[in-house]
């Protein structure tokens, strides 16, 4: 191989790298979507200007910093506050109104990344008047993004996007009441940070850990193959209370899965289903 040649990532290379990650860390990416893995692996290798695959695999075994950077590249998902704005309007007007009479409300955000979506949900709960009796469990495989999420501190250059998303969600509060400006950052107020428990959870290998009234996992399963999607959907089903709600991303579905026959379609446009009793 020419010393300046670029490594092209095909299925064989993916298998070798996935095996190396598993050997070095115990994380199993073998059931991730091949096209998604291919894009992320290629991006990382190009970014790091890696030209020798066998040397890179050896580094994964011996260099924990590189290994962790690589795992973060694979697992970090794009997110922002009130992403897909009207989804949160639906959560307030259609979903939460079904839960008003419950003495307490438990919500699981799976694959929460840097936390913007759980904080958005906490704001919706506040506007619905039920934040006090609610608790949100927000989980991710990536410890680095969870550290960011727990701080609730985001760059000021994101503020306009978040303000616009909130306005487009057609909620009726004042977004400025939900954060503070500190050291050129927007910081989610403590009232909301105290209602969210951030913790590590691996959807591939870990089972459910509680019973929830709402489970939200949006734009995470698109990175998995069908077998793994079905496994995770079963975990979500087992973790829902009767009449609990499951919300997925715009390109995700429970159709043709093992749980489909036990779920009612609640809002097909925004991918919300409800567990039958």
C-alpha cells in the first residue's frame, strides 16, 4: 500500500474493527447498521489521517484515549432542544393529558446524548403543571455526553436555534424563563436539572431497569439492524406500564416487530404508540 493511500472501509474492514472494539472495550457494535457504521468509521479514519488499518487496530487495543474517542464518534447522535418542534406540542396536548391523574410520572429518555431532549421534556412537564410529580431518567452509552448533559450548559451560539424551535413548537410559555446566562453559556435552571437522572445504559446489552409511563427513544434505532431494533423494542415494551406511551423518531417504527400486536397507534404522524393493558 502506498504510504499516502486512503483506507477505504468495506464490510471486511468493518468486521475487523468491530471485533477490535469488542476485544478492547466489551462494547458490541456488530448489530449496528452497516451503512451507518461505515460512514462513521470512514469519517474517523479520515479525520485522524489513519493510513494503516492493522496499526490502527493495534492502537485500539493499547491506547484508551483513542479507543474512547472512537467509541464516542460511533455513539454520539445529533440533538438539540425542541428538535422536531411540534412533537413536544403533541406530548403536552395529547400524551400528558392522559397521565394527569397519576400520582407520579416516570419517563425514560433512551439515547439522550447531551441532554437537550430530556430538558425540553422537563420544560413541557412544567408547562403542563406536572413537573413536580415527574421524574426523568435519561440514559446513554456514552459517558462523555452524559457529563455534558448533567451540567445543562450549552454554547450561546445554539441559543437562537433553541429559541426558534421552542417558538415553532407552539407551546405557550416563555423560553427565557427556563435558562440563565452564565459565562457566555446558557445554563438550564436547577429546577429542571434536579428532575433528571442521567446514567449510563447500553441498549444493546442492558435490560430495562424500571416501569415507565413514557419512553422516548428518537433517532437512535436507525443506527441498528432489524434484529437489534426488535430486541430493543422488546426491552421498551417490558419497561412500559400498562397504557404507557412509546415515542420513536420520524423514520422509526414498531411495525413488523414482536411488540406491534400489543400496542395501539396513538399518533402515527409523530410515531407515538400506547401499550395495551
